[in-house]
């Protein structure tokens, strides 16, 4: 998420080419969050989150199978519980509502081959 979109896609493409049979897992901020965080944003008076220009929705990630040679499967992995009662409740709700697909945080597993 900290790379420019073309740099991130180049890295994913290179890994798919160089590691057949391998896997890559990464977390992706939802595209709307990435748009907000492109210039960095303040979370407190003392800290500014670094820019996060790369993001994609789970649907966009699923299309990598059709657009990146060497990717044979893309799997959405549920974000594990353990992030506090409020966050766990929000994640539980969002994961059960397909209409909220674009706001769902995702762990994405790519399988190469």
C-alpha cells in the first residue's frame, strides 16, 4: 500500500513470474481509504500516516487472475478477530454484507502457478 500503483503491480507481476507454485499474502486498504491517505493523514497532533497510494477492492484483486500472467488464484482471507470489541463488531458486520464490499478491509492471498 505504500508503493505507487504501477510499482506495486510490477512487483506482483515479477513475483508471479519468478515464483511459480508460490504464494503472496498482503493486506489492502479499501480503495476509498487509499484515496484519503494518498498525501498522508494525521492521526494525532504528532503523527502523520505516510501516504498509501496503492489500494484495491476485493473485486479488483479477484480480477488479477485475468490480468496478471502467472496468478492462478486470488483468495479473500477474513481479517482475524482480536482487534477490540468495536472493531470486531464492525468487521463481523461488514464481512456479511456484500453491498459493503468496497469498504471491507481485506487480506489477499495470491497463488502463483
